[in-house]
C-alpha cells in the first residue's frame, strides 16, 4: 500500500468520525427538547409582526438562513445584525415582534445589548444558546438550550457542532410552525414560484400558450396553400382549423403535412378541410372532435395529457369550442416541466 493510499484511508476514517460526532450531538439535542420548545412555537404563532432573527459571526450566518427558512414557509421573518439594530435598524421591528437570538455562549456583548433594547420596545425573545444562566437566556421569554458539547474535529475550535445544533433547532421551529398553520404544498409554491415545485403547482396553460396574433388560424374553406402560409408565418409548426363560426375543427401539424404528402398527388388542389381529413393517422375512421383544455389548466397536467395522447400540441379554449391559444410540448419543456 502506498503512502497516498494510507493517507486516503485515514482521511475517510476521520471524515466518518467527524460526521459521527455531529450525529451524536444532534441525538443529544433531540433528547433534551422539552415543553419550552412548544412555548417558543406558540410565541411565533401568536406574533403579529415579522419575526426578527439575529446573531453575530457564525451564529449570524445561521440566523440569516433561519430567517430565510421561516419566510419561505409562511412566517414573515428577516435577519437583523445586532450592531445595525443598535444604530437604527431596530425601527424595523414593531411592538410585540418576536426575536430569535442565536449565540453559543449566550454572553455575546453586542447581541445582549441589542436584546435589551429589543425588550424595551415590547418585543418577545427566544434565545438559543447553551447556558440557562447566560445573559441572553435570562433576558429571554423562552430559552432553547443546545447541549454544551465540544466542537467537532481534532482541534475543537471552529464552530461546527454548536452551529449545527443551532441550525437544527431553528429548522425545527420553522417546520413545527409550518405544521401548526396547516401550510401546504400550494402555499410553499406561492413563495417559490420559480422553483420546480412552484412551476409544477402554479404554472397554467395561459402562462405558456401562444394566443392572439401568435395563434395560427385557418378556415376549413381556405385552400391548402393558405394553410401552409399560415403555418410558416406563425412559426409554430401547426395551425388550428376552424369552421364558419370560428369553432375548432382540428389541428394540422408538421406530422400531418408529411402524411398528406405521402397520400395525395395534388395536395395544393385540396381545401384545408379535405387536407386535414386526409392527413389523419387513420383516414378511413370518422374524424374525432379535437379536445381542448381551459386556460387555467395546470401546465403539468397539459404535459401529462399530451404524453398520454401522444400529441405535441394542445389547444387552449375558455369555452371548449373556440381556440384561444395553443401550447406545444416544447413550450412546457422550456418552462422547466419537461
């Protein structure tokens, strides 16, 4: 075995040991959670103002993440640096707001001074720190303790275990408040409209369809050459065919054109209606009424329908008769749902 191989084996062993220490710390944290956690959840549920999350250094980084998690799961929240809070930003916190204050020791001077002033304006405080006898814990309405464990790693100096446990408690607060409020997938999507879940639950056919001047329309009585011109002009590779009243008769696509050219010696002499009928996959069967979906149909449902029907274009119609637009498979794919 080479020196390099030995070094790699030792690295893997150390990494496993490190993660094991972190896992044991989280187990210790879970075992000491008690009714004070429920009190903290209730404070957040009762808050009429956005929640403030604060900390300094690595705790400040955790505080930023905690605020973002709360905000994205239905609890208005924002991060406030304690020093900036002492120099004017405290004005953003309304009376009776809730502050989640993070500090390993609970004795960070700038944070405790900030908490003192926060209490003076009528705010409530949830402290997450180790010692119940710390300044921060004594100032708080609720103290959520993290176990006083060594930081992971051989030196035990860099904030690792303490920040992990603090983050876990903050995430637990956000998730329990979420559950108590009956927060659903649809609510989550509302706050993440550009995420994959948001697009799946919020994006409608109307959002991705081609309508108005973009919609290729031809009458059954027009000539085949006019059909080709309309398809070419609108650049969608298809056209909707309508009757004298503007009601949808069918859709003519590039695939239909290829079938028609293989079956007809003089397609240019055909009317649009005849060209469409002769281009059907089974021209001997009676034409099937073209199905439509309303504009508020979820785009992901349009995708499933197209896949099930083995089609690449879906007509959108508010009344189920007159075409308002079309959605192509590639439009849904471009929207991130393919």
